[in-house]
C-alpha cells in the first residue's frame, strides 16, 4: 500500500502543513496541491463540495502530486466515512465529536475487522493506495476526531483513548462559540488557549497527533511551536479573496495592508 507521507513526517516530529479546500473544483484543488502543501482537506461539511462525483474529481486532481488527500465529512455518519475512504481519501476528519462512544463509532467505520466494522469495497482506494490496501489501511489511514464543543472538551481525555485513532483536531470557532467567549476564534483569548493546552495534553498522554484550524500561516507557526503537528494554514476561498482584494488595491495605487487574521475562514 502507498505509504501515508503524513505518518512519516510525524515520526520525524515534523509539523504537517494542511490546506483547507472549500471550492468545488478539481482545477482549484490541483492548483493548490501543486503549491507544496503536505496535505489538503476537502471540506464536505461547510465547503461547497458535497456531492461524491465532485469530491472524486478533486481527489484525482490532488493525486497528481505528493500531497495527501483528506476530507472533513459532513457529520459522524459511518456510510459517509466508508464512501470517502473507498473513493481514495487517505484520512477523515470528523466534526462535533463529544464522547468516546461517538469517536469509537467514527474510527471503527474507517477500519476493517478486527479493528473496526468498515465494509469492504475500496473501489478507487485500491487503485490509489495500491496492493495491500486491506491489510495495511489501519496503519496508513488518518482518523482525527474534532474537539469543538464544551462537552467534547470536558470528555477529551476519554475521547483520546479511542483505539487506533490518529489524533484530535480543534475547531477553534465552534469551540469558542460553545465556550461563550466574547470573540470567535480569538487565538489571544487566554481561556481558549487553555482549552488548546488541554487537548494537547490529552494527545501527549495518548501518543496522538494534535491538529488545529488556523486563520493564517502566522498563527499556524504559533500553534506548531505550541506542539500542534497538524496545522491548517490556508483556505482556498480566503486566498482567492485576499489575492483579488490586493490586486484591486494595487491597481488603484492604494497601500496594501498587512495580511489580517481572518476570524472566520469561510468569510
């Protein structure tokens, strides 16, 4: 089976740089993949790519590079996890995980017996992954449970004990909303940073990878220095929007402001 490059980077204690993909276009996916990101995550939850055929073509576009294709699924639906993996996703990020039971249901759907209950039928996965997919997929496929609610944060140590799970991924915007913080996704909010530390500690205790959604590469660097080894540093929609704004400002001879930390990656 094709080795998962992310696993090798983590063995070397390197931080994986991830791009978040919200535009339903194989061309956009291919362009971003050729920019050198370690991983790309198609956002099937809040992004605009939700139908299987569009996501399939995006996987195929990403596969023209060494970038590892991941997907953030719409919800904790076993059928969705299995379908995305059969299509060739090399990792699943599952939103709104609040308990260990939910986490085990998610991860189990991504593993074949005896590690889980995934149904056999890796139609494209066996082409992309290659020979030995069935035998080696448990050790190669990434599974990350999202911690983005007060309940999930409260249960994080128990969630972190989920067998064969790769890591935990923080959704700072939903988490800050759930925590009733005054600002969404404020990476200078002490209470939110304390929540980050709690997730990091749970990952360290259980030999898991800690991941987090970031609004900018500058924040991604900060999070990597804190100990996160999977950081989302860019969003295709934000990159397109900022590039367009800067172009218009330059044309009109206006001063280009420094890049801002966008509090909402979907804005």
